[in-house]
């Protein structure tokens, strides 16, 4: 297998208390090859799959593509004359799970979409403006097992989840001040802590 993961970035002029923004995009591309496998009947019976139409024993000739992107702002105090001492704030970080495509599988079935071997796909988001907040969305891509030639490509959302916590370092007052690129006064930070342990919602 071979893997490449370059990072491309650009600088954007700042506003609202930010001296500059930096947008980085990191794609990850990999290629994998594996010879044809001999899958036993006992294994197929254990996972409830018949040999007819089974694609898991084919040779693998596949690529995988993933993506991560991050928007970062640089905040510098007006009283600080050193530009290198500016504080960096991650405004938005997005991570997309990889998509895998097998050319050998698509050739065998005669259907281009069957080369997509992922049963699921999703993405997650985070931001320093909302500390300790995690947001995630997941999708199921197929009706049926993608290792079978009878699987039908039919994406649908399976999960939307969000988790957060509020404490002395992450609270609404701090979020608003960070939004405008200012320091958080100590006397505006409440001492109470509220944690939502499970905010998962299923469609």
C-alpha cells in the first residue's frame, strides 16, 4: 500500500479582533493491493453469508480518500508588540471519515457504485469557540451487506449526536468573549459545572 497526506493552507486577512485567519485542508489518499483470498465455508456460515454473490474474497485494488479541514484565527493583544506571541483559536475543525473504492469489485459486478466498500460514512465538528462541544453525524450507505452483490446504495442518516460540558473554563460568557477575540475576565466565570453525558439523538 501507498499513502499520501499533504496539507494545503491559505492566509486570510482578519477582522473582529483577529489579526489573521489560516485555513488548512488535509486530504489523505491511499492505495492498497491484495491478492485474491480463499474464504472458507465455515466463516461464511458464521457471519450469515452465502458464497453466491459474496465479494469479500476478490482481489483488492482499492483507493481510500479522507479529508480534514481547520479554520484558525490569530488573536493578538493591542498591548503586545510581538506578533509571534498571538494566541491561536481553532474556529472550526471538520473531520470526514474515509471513503474506500475498490476497482476490482466494480469490475466484477459491472456496477460502478458497488466499488464503494464503506458500509458507513460520517463527519465530526469542533470549535474552540464552544469548548468541550462535540458534534457528529453518521450515515449508513447501503441497504444490505456491501460485501454482497445484492446490496443497494441507499444512504440514510443513522445518528446525530452532540455532547457538551459547562465549567469554569467553558461557559457562555467565555464563549462570547472568545467570539470577539478578547480575553476572558476571571470574575465572569461561574464556578458551577453542568455536564450532559448523553445527548445522542436517533432519526
